[in-house]
């Protein structure tokens, strides 16, 4: 009994010491700021109210949050791992490189391997259009959308734009809850915003913060002509939030969350969203044309700082300095010259190259904009007709249309007979790239640029990811069993 009493006494003293240590730690040392959730252990929430900043002065974000969570969806993607399909043809290897040493004959059935991805999206119309990030659905063979009410749909890709990291997908559903576009240009520094998405697969998560900066460029955008003019906030955004909504206190969609600044891979203080002014225009183009109609001003520019102002004898640090104008570009045609300082586009002030890009990015080729320019201390206005990447004012055709073909799905009987898993058959040909390359009616396309295809949407997706300057490889089989491939360029 004495031993038991000693043990009990010792445990009691240790327990009391631990309680005292915790109490002193909480009073003297800063308390922990992070709460970890383990299993079903309840988390103790902490709050702080300052007498000088009563809660009544903070915005009520409850209605905006309630509206947003129903319009933000969870997106999961399934991507086929790039396998090996051998070729003994040196022309093929010249264009696309050797494919390894363990080649199987084309048409050999091998169980594909898949990788999974996840992100968020925002419903922008009752008919099922959803905007997300291009990188969320990149290379996806299957896209599944889960609504806030747990309904699931398979989505098809309408189009994607790596230059802005915006993509548009659609599900077959009606009368869906959706968010309306807000005015991202009207956002003010310090204004409260909400980030809504699915971080770490935690669906319907809402975080709040303020607008920390606007027109931020962080050098992460892909594509041939990257356009970066991010809204920077301190709303917590983590992996899985990509493609989710950034909304204002009125519940309007003002941005699409796209990136975080982090050394750990998780949120460490700042997040970045594509502004609605850019995202909305991209979405409208993808709906109407199948690809983005990029308008160009045709200038090489640089920001104005104190050194440049002194070097060029500028009276004020404002606007964007024109280093040169491109041959036959819109700016030169309108009368803008090297050495000019662009200060506004249609009345909107610009003080950085990304701000100018954001303003021009709202328009299409052929649109006329008023450009304010400072030249030798005098303000001039030029009416500029914007041009496309080809140097004219026409609308660029959707890349898919230049193939000049009509397609139809293949039957299960053909799949079994030809020992293929998927493909799409050419049923009609007109003047276009496929006919020029030598494709005949009846040809079944199984792969384009080493990506498998089984629908028109697949073909659009693959071509949208391809550079117009690089060759396109089309592989497939004729109904008689003859395997072949064709190579062509989208641009001559």
C-alpha cells in the first residue's frame, strides 16, 4: 500500500506541475496561433475583440458566404499517364523524339495508368457553365464536378487559355445556383473579400481577408503570351482552392483564385486571383469562338521609376514608357511613338505594364480604344484600332475548325475488332489540314500529340494545348486494320 500511495502521490505532483506549467505558458508566452484537427477531436476556436474596433464595424459577410458556397463546385480530374507507343519511323522520331526501348506494336492493349487531380470551379450560369483554372483541367481525360448538394456530373471542356490560366467547362444541368460577375476594377485596397473553394478536399470552405494589392505580376503564368494582373489578398488559399471564387461583400464574383506565394506548398500569407475583368472576357470568347481573341496594342514597354524618369527627363513618375512600337502594329498605325508615356486606356489610369495589359486584355481585335499619351510634357489622345496576333483586325478562327472534318464515335464492335480502347472516326472531309495531310474518310483517330482522343471535345482540348508553330501528330487506324500516322502544322 505504501508503494501505491507513493506512486499516486508522485503522479498527483506531476499532474499539478503540468497544469501550473501550462497556465504560466499561456500567460507569459504567446499562445499558439494554429489549431490542428486530429480525427474527430473538437477544436477550440479563439477570438479577439478590440474595444477600439467593435464587431459592429466589420462587414457582414454571412450572406455573401451563403450565396457563394452553393455556386462553387469541387472538380476532380483523371489523367492517363503518358505511356509508350513505339515507332520505327525516323520522321516520327525527328518530330517527337525517341519513345524508349520497350515498345509494343501499335494497337497493343495495355492497361493504362491514371493520376488524379482536384480543384474548384464557379458556376456562372444556370445552364451549367463553370469557370475554373486552366491548370486544374490540363491534360484531364475525365472531369467530374460535384455540386454543393453532392450531385455529380461529368463535365466537357469548352476551352482553356494558359495565357490567363482560365478555362471553361460545362455540365448538363439546369436551374443551377450561380454567381454574377462583379467589377474587379472597383476593388479598393483594404476591402474585404471571401475565398471560396475546396482546399485539401475540404469542400465548401470559406475564408476571409482583404485586398492587399492589385495588378500584381508574379511570373508564374504559362502560355505563349502570358497575361498577369493578379488581385493579391490575405484570404487563406491552399491546394484545392485553384479555380474557386473570390467574391466581394455583396457576393459578386470579382476573381478566380489561382495561386499562392509559399515556400512550403501551403498558405503562408498571400494568395492571388485572376481579376474578373480578365476572366469574364476569356469566358465570353471561349463560349462564342472556342478560343480567346487576344487584342494587341503593339508596343514594347517598361515601368517608369526614378532612374528612368531622370534618364528620359520625364517631369513625373507616372504611366508606362514606350520603348518601341512594332511594325504594322496598332499603336504605330495610330501615331504612338517610342518615347511616349501611356497614361490611360479609355479613361482608366495605368502606371505599370501589367495594368496596361489588363486594360487591353478586355478587348478584341478590331475594337477601338482611346489611349492617352504624354509626349514632351503634352497630353495627347490617340484612337487605336487593336489588332490580333497576325497583325490584322479579324477574329481568329477556332483551331479545331481548320481540320476540315466531321467526326462520329466508333462502335463497341469496332473497338473489339481493332483492339482499341477509344477513338473517333472521320466521316466527312472538306478542305483543311487533315485532307492536306492525306487522311481519308473512315480513318479512326486514336491519339493526337500522344494524347488519346475519343470525342470532338478531346480534339479541341489537345489542339488548344498545342503551339501553332509545332507539328501536330495524328495517329490512328483504318477500318481494315492498317495503322498509320500523319504530321502537319496548324500554321503554314
